[in-house]
C-alpha cells in the first residue's frame, strides 16, 4: 500500500470523488434535506471552504514554500500561522468542505458517504507521508505544532 503514498494529487482526488458522488446521486434514490435548504447549506459550505482553502494557499505563497504536495523536496518552511493556527491541513479541509457542499447540492446523503472515503484516503496516503517528511525536516518545530494544532479541525 505504500505505493499509493503521495501518488494522486489531492485536486485530482477531489475531482474523482466529485464524479463518483454525482454517479451515486444518479443511481441511488435521493434522501436529504429539502432542495432549498440543501442548496443554501451547500452554498455556505462552498463559500467557507473556498475561503479556508484560499487562505491556506495564500499562507504558503507568503512563506515562499510550495503548495504542491508532490514537490515535497521544495518545502522551505513550516507554516503555522494564520489559518494554520486552527488546522494543520486547511487546504485539504477546504477540499473536503467543497465535496460536502457538492453532496448537499446533489441532495444525496449516499453521495456524502464518499466524503468519509476521501478523508480516510487523504489521511493515510497524503497527510501521514507529508507529516513524516515535515517531522524529519523540522523535528522540534513540527512536534510542537502537531501537539498544539489538530490535523483537520
């Protein structure tokens, strides 16, 4: 299973999950909130998630470090301020929120179950390898940061 570590770019994973969510919503019966409520809640999720993701990317750009997790050799600093003060992975949190918003928009609770798979996959094959790399590159600083800030929220 180690061969899957850091192989699928997170943005590609979001797109794969979104397509699967759409397929689930097409083929399984709809169960969810009334359309109007679902769409409003979906819009709130998408707006908040976009903001969180943009703030995460902005913090990386400000720190002059790579936002591409596949280019981990270009990591030049450990970003711990701003949105990174409440989540160690705000970009991934933003991606999850977009998927939740999409699932709500589709009106399919079944499709929302794929968000659990997204989190499990990301934890195991993306975040854990990234954390090992950060622990090796910034041992004391990352250990302190890990103790103070949760992985997701």
